[in-house]
């Protein structure tokens, strides 16, 4: 009965909750299983979780809202200011941040025939890709040592 309600789209609150749970599982795998294992910056995992959860909630809540072009530019300007007020990130943490935000946006805004299998399949493809890239393209520690030696 729950699956029929979700597929028929009769109760958007349950569908949003299921999507959020799928998002949290995908974020846990991305951050705690993959990122935390291969990154020396463990404290960044908090930021990844928090940014992804906020993006998911904003996308979910603004999905059916009529947002004007001015409000869209205002949000863009706000995020741009926040970006310039923070320290620069290395490429890998920035890629993980983009991936976490992308997963959350896909889970919140994606239109799937089956609201459970669709996001699981898409998240699985993304997570397997990240894992395969992480193990096949390890960081080059010699380049980092040379850059640190030049300072």
C-alpha cells in the first residue's frame, strides 16, 4: 500500500521523506565510506553533510514554488559572496562538495517512474564512479611534496 501511494504521488510528504532517506544513505556512503577513507581532511566531512542536506531541503521546498528571476539571481549572488568569503579548497574536496550537492539536487528534483529504484540506481552509478576513480587515480604524493618543498 505504501508503494502504491508513493508511485501514485498521493502523499508528497512520504515521497519527500523516502527521497531524503535515500539521500542520507548516499551521502553516508560518499562521505564516510569513500571520502573519509581517502582524504586527509577529515573535518571537511561535516561540511559535505551539511551543505548536501541544505541543498536537498532547499530544492525540495522550492520545487513547486514560483520563484522570480530576481530571487534566483539573489540566491546566486548570496552563494557567490559566501564562496569568496571562504578559503580556497583543493580540487578533490571541491569535487566531493560538487558531488554531494549534485546527489542531493538529483534526489530532490529528479522525476522517476519508481521513486525508490530510480534514485537508488542513479546514486549507485555516481557512488561506484567516485569509488572507481578514487582507487584508480590515487593522489600523486610526489607532486605535493615538490610543491611543499618550493615554499
